[in-house]
């Protein structure tokens, strides 16, 4: 069965997270992704976090289904190869600082003239325009500028970061959406491609829900609120008898009533002031105290069993050991068995989203550095003697 992106050729020139994460998702659904890496060192992600035999195990997840080509993009020869590959490609992904590709003669105008059907995803800290465009930008800075860092942590304490590079990943998801929209547009409008400008901070800001309209209407600057969700009640983490925390979302009107009956507070369930969310928000401290008193008398397992029985959304705080051992993760194919190049078993995250008719798959493990250089360069007319000479000069 054909996959949704079969026949789509993607040239991935990004490094680390945002660009390559977008390439990973496209590859999982059938796109032919050719990853360009610097000779010798490769993508810096190969050395990030924990290493096995000198290579990050993160690499096994981020670069599966891709082909690796080493190429010095600063050299005229490397730039010529990119032009040849672009002529055969549907999509180009890059996350260099704005102006870098233009300096190499590989900017949007030049590549679009070479291949009018090309779709170019450009991911950067601040976008391709505006007064900050030339600033270096990483996801952690974007998370701060986009408003997320200000809301993270306990009130009055140092703002904390989310424990992953969420700004980069959100940008990758926005980039994938942009690519799919551009492919759809190209199919409908005579084959014209377009450039997609994704800024890291804007991808974070797009997730900020009601922050801006609340500020513009009421002058309210939302503050960090720990484990609660301001303006929606009751929703919080509540300590149980065994010291563990239950996350309870009792903020639907009927759910709230069931929760109050469960914790033996029919007075709160029947209180008309608490019947809807706006009234509960005004009394959130009283509600949190009542729920916390109940959870403190029971273990986490007892609390979750009772809440599930009463059809109240709740859960525990998972660490990766919980995730790896959870039967629901396994039933949903979210824990996949793979292996590293030396045969060492490794478990990798499954594929999201789940498509009923054309699901994503893992066809090949992450490539070794430059594994496909000769094969791919041969397809654009670079013969063996030339490749050998380039290898001697460090171009590939």
C-alpha cells in the first residue's frame, strides 16, 4: 500500500532538532529524506545526550528512515551538488541563521528559479524578517520570548524550563503542517512551490491560548501557577497518603459534581455557586483543600481506582520507566523495538499520528555518517573519480 508521502523527495539541510524533527515525521509517512551533514563531524545531535559507541542513542530516533550524505556546504562543489539535488526535490528543510544560504548562493530566490515547484521550509529563531532576524536563536530562548517560560514553575520562584526542547519540536510540527499545506496548494495550483517561514518564538506563542486577549481586554498578565491551571477549576496535582501525586481534572460541570460526591462533599456538589466554572474559579482554594484532604487519606493507586470508577479524568505523573512498562503504550505501538548499528537492542518512540489506512512505518534505522553519499551523488552525475578526489579534499 502506498504511503501518503510516497514519491515526495525531501532534502534536509537542518541540524539538531527543529529541522530534523520535521524531516523525521515526513520520512515516517513515506517521504524520501536525504539528510545533508558536514563531513567528519556530522550533525551535532550525534554527540548530544547519552552516547553508545560514540553516537547518541537519540540519533536512532531522530534520524530513522533517512539517508545520510556528507557535504561541505561552504565549498563551491558542495553548493553545486545542492543545486543538482534541489532540481530533483520537492521539499527543502533548513534551519540556518537567516542569510546563511543566501551567502552561499542557495537562498529562496535562487533555488525557486532553479525549481519553481520547490517547497522550502525555513526554521529560525526569529523568522526571515523583522528587527531580530539576525540574532542567533535556540529553542530555549524562543520558549522565553514566546511566553512559556514565564508561566512555568511555582509562583514567586525562578521560572523553570520544560525538560525537553519543546520550542524546537513545536516549530518542527508547525513546519510539517506548512509543508503539507504547500504540497496541497502545489497540487491544486499548477505546480508552484512556496517558502515557509517558521520562527521558533512564534511556534511557542501560537500555543499560548488566552494570554493575549486577556491582556488586551483586562490588562491581566498571567503568572506562574505551579501545578494548577488558572481560570479552570478544579485542576491540580494532589498529594496522596503515600507521598505520590494524583493529577485530577474535575473541571467539567457534571464531572465536578461526580468528584464532589466521590470525596463525600455533597454540599459542594449541590452549591449553585459552584455549578459552573466561573464560580468554581472564585472558590478554587476551598475546592483544592477539599480534594487534597481526601487524597491525603488514600494511596495513589486507591485514588486513581476510585476516580476511574467515577469517570473522572485523572492520572499519575509518569517517568520514562512508567512509560516503558505501561501496557497502553505497548498496545498502541508507542514503544518500538529496534537496534543500534552494532546490534544492541534499543527501544524507540512509536509513530504519531495514527492513520487508519496509511500508517507511518520505520523502514530503516538511522544512517551512519555519510552512509549514502556515493549512492546519492551518483544520481546527480558525480562520478567515482570526482567523489574520490572530493573525499581527499574533505568536501564529502
